C-alpha cells in the first residue's frame, strides 16, 4: 500500500526560516534569492518579513574596544505564482537580495577623533540596499509533468552610502561616497523535478550577474596630498554577482520531511571601485597600475542548510534546521568583519484555514572570528566571539 505524503500539508515553514538564514553572511548576501514560492503547487502567494539583529564587536589595532557595529536589518519578500494550465505556470517575486548596515562609534580608530575636524565624533558607516523583481515562466515537460524548466527577467535596483572615518583608514580618513540608485536588468533560469507521491522536489536555479552604471558623488579631503581633487561626481560600474541555488526536499514518512539548500556566490569577482578613491590609491607605486577597490572580497561563498520538518497535527507542523556559511575570506573588509557562521533554527506553520497559513521561525547564528582589513590589505581590527539572531514571519495562501 502506498503511503500518502500529503505534500501540501507536509511542506512546512522552511522558507520562513531560510530567508533569515543568510543574516550577515558572506559578502553582501542577505535574502538568499529564494524562489521556492514559484515551486509551490497550484495558486500560491506569500508575504515574508525578516528581522536581523547581530552583535559584531572587537578591538582595533591600537587595542581600543569597538562596540557593536552591526545595525539591525529588516526586509520583506513577496511572491505570487499561478498555473495557466497543467503545463505552463507564471510567477512574480520581490526580494532584497544584497545589503549591508554597519556603524562604528566610541573611542577607536574607526571614529574621527580630531577636535579640529568638522567630522569630529563621526564614525565609519556603510549602508547598502538592493531590491529585485523577478518574473518567471515555467513549463512542465513529459507525460508525467515531473520535470519543469523555468526562467525570466530580473529587474534590480541598488544604492549605497559609505563613510570612512578614523586613523585606521590612513589617508582615506574622511572619505565619503554616495552611490545613487540605479535600476538594471538580468535573468534567471532553472530546472526542477518533482515526485508528489513521496513529497520530493528538487530545483537548480541560476541567476545572472547584473551590471549597473550609476553616479558616485565622492568627497576625499586628503586627496589633495596626492594631487587629486577633493570631490568628484562621476559614473561608477557595479556588477552584482551571479549565483546558483539548489533546493531539495523529500518525504521520509507520511508526516516527516527532510530538506536541503545549497547556495554558491562568487564574491571574489565583486568589487566597488569609485573613480576618485581608485585614482588616489594608484598614486602609490605599490598599487599601480590598477589602484584599489573600496570594497572587494578574496573568496567565494558557499552556504549549506539542512532541515527536518514534522507534521504534528493536520494543521500544525514544526521544523528545525542547521546551517553553515563559508564567508568570503579572512581577513575581510572592515565594513563587514565576519567570516561566515554556523546556525541553528526552529520554526512552525499553522494552517488557519484550508488555504491560509501563518509561519514563524527564528535562527541563532555563531559568527566566525575575523580580522578586519582596509582596501590595501592592512589588518586594522580583530573581531571574535560574535553572534546574532534572525526572526522571520510569513503569511501564505495556497489553492489547488
């Protein structure tokens, strides 16, 4: 006798946890670019909120204490998917894939301590925000419709503000750049396989790079020492990275589901290179001819998350996950001094009605110790024994 795995009721709030799993992860990764809303059965819609709070503190090269630099971070994700017929499906997804929020304060080498400076008391600060809208069309193949190919365009918006303050940044102390908002386009493609009788779903998704060309307004008070202007407004090219996501689930028994997620992002290819900052650095013979990037990373990111979900009653299910993120190298930029993390999470899903459900989840993250470096690769800080948590809530609707 074949066991009935009840795919719809067995699949629990794993997504509500996964959007929180990349809190303060490698590079600027935030949302994980999840597309599982599109892989749901029938008509499906979701709204997801994630709140991230981390404690990232350490010491500068002078031995001064650096208090918590990680500002709280929250974002939303939305998704809608519908079947046109038994072959074609369409969907639209919104998320905030990349970002950063860090702020230095106190008496340390990342805060301007010069009483004669009009920036006295200002700390190093970074704020990066992105938004993406993805349209997806999918086609199920074969007589059994077990395979599906899908793809579509991605519209992405990015903006950033960076302030470098304090003696840790040497000649760049006082540097500021405002990178204006820009929208540009990329694409997504993937393939999925499903076997509903055992609640099996597997999907491999590729997202392309997206090239942005926008304006960077720079202020560099000490650039005059290198024979350069102290301010400039010029274009800047920023390419947000490609990525590959693998999502997998399978039923273990009629009430238990195993899940796995793997994500790869080549952060070693990413850089932010404002022209004035770059030209001042290139005056130093050590950095000729290319000069320095304001932000860059040495290694690619790998992320793995494993989970188990259990249906306790016809309307209630719970899930637990463990995860690992490789980080993007160590030493790493002082604007995000974390070398990956380990995580553990719990979540639950409650079916309010046959179609409506509420999910909630939380994760605790143990961050890897990291040395903070400035763009010339000089190590200027050390961050140890840091942690954080992420909370996610989801409201979903599903009708077959």
